């Protein structure tokens, strides 16, 4: 009996991809945005990145050590969580607050629910939302950034405002400066160009597909054109596409394997849901942002999306079930 083989039905898929390899690819893809953040905001940005990474990795290690579980920090998922959390922080954020957010992201959002593969929402976004709820004034303090991208306003008036906040209040922005990243914002979200370079790497490595990002960005763009109040204004649309966390969220957080649908139809529906929800938050709501909350709410309905998009089984039993 011990010599018998376990045989499963086709298709038989072989892949050399491992969790560590995938997470390392994501970490590599995040480097351009991080490098630009350091160039743009200075050494404090690097300090926050290192603190978040160290906080996430050490929290996972100590939890597994205390609970006598297999040590999993070598899969690099905690590394990616730390990078993403840091990228969602303003450079003015106190270091100790960043450390608290890192501990929360790993301990509460990830490890308490069973570790990698069991968390119901993206840990980095969970940590960010915790920090927004706990230290809202610090999370919205962008006074250490420059204001070259904001036109028709004085530096004193906008020194603590992001371009999206300026746009929300009726001001105007320079879309090209937003695309490059010479704007106020969080460390890793300001440069759409750097984020797209990293996204291109992930697509070339086939770590992600375009389904979720394309559905997300396209549906959001349609929402802005229909309900933004500016008609077919390319500059207004471009500002919303390149501002805030849309690009980072669409390519690096909405595509998280654990918290996104596995079915193809489900991925399209998930992306569309995120785009529409982000549009509601940004255009119809009082907030200038909305990406983080849209993705977290989307994570919560992923089981429902997969339930309605799973392919039907073939055979007589499936037919009998449908007749009932």
C-alpha cells in the first residue's frame, strides 16, 4: 500500500514558483517607488521603511517563536508588508507610530488569523487604516513635502495638502508633476511613473495579470468621467489616476494572492467593484482618497465573488443539482 501513488485528474500543473520567489519579485518591483520616495523626501523616508520592515519581520518571528510555530519569515511576505505599509505613510510620521502600525499589521491582521494565506484583508492596508483611525492628524500631515505641483495657490496655503485634496477644494494641479512624483503625498505613492515601472516588472515576471488592475483603473476612470462634474476633462481624469494610492493599490495591493479572487470572472468583478467604490469615496464622498478602504471592503466580499463565479461542475450530478 505504501508504494501506491496518489493520482488526481487533469490538468496537472507544474510550477517552479514559490511563495519566497513571488514575494521577492514583489519586493524588487517596489524598489523604484521606494527609491524615488527616498530621493523625494530624504533620509527620513528610508528610516521609516527600515522601521516598518524590521517591525513586521520581528513581529512575525517573535509570534511564531512564542507560539512554537514554524518560522516563516524567510518567505519574505513580512518584508513586502513592511514595504507597503511604509509606502502608505507620510514622511512626517513619527517612527514609533510606524512601528505600532507594523506590529498591528502582522500580529492582528495576519498572524491571529493563521498567518500567510489565512488573513482576510491585506495586512499593510489593515495597518494603514489602523493608523488613520488612531493617529489621523499625523497620517494626514504632508507638511514636509514640496508644493511645486500645485498651481494657482500659495505655498503657505497648500504646504500640508496633497494634489487630490487641492483638487477636492476646487484648486488645480500639474498632472505631469503628479505623474513624475514632485508632489505632496505618502512615501511610495507619489510617483506613478516609478510604480508603473515596478508593475511592468511584475507583469513580465507573470507574478500578476492585468485583469484586476485594468478593471480597477478603467471602471474608476469611467466613474470619474460620468460623475466627476468636469465632463471629458483629461487633466481632471489624469489627476485622479496619478494622484493618491490608485496606482500602488491597483498593481500591488488589489492583486494580493490571498485577498483577491482566484477565478478569472471574479478578478474582473473584483476590479470593477474596487473602481466604482473608489469613485464613490473620492467623487461623491468627503474624502479625497478612498483606495485603502475600497480594497479592504473588496477583500471582505471576495468569498461571495468566488462563490458566484466558480465554474459549474460537469456531469449528471451537476445537472440534477441545477434542476433542483
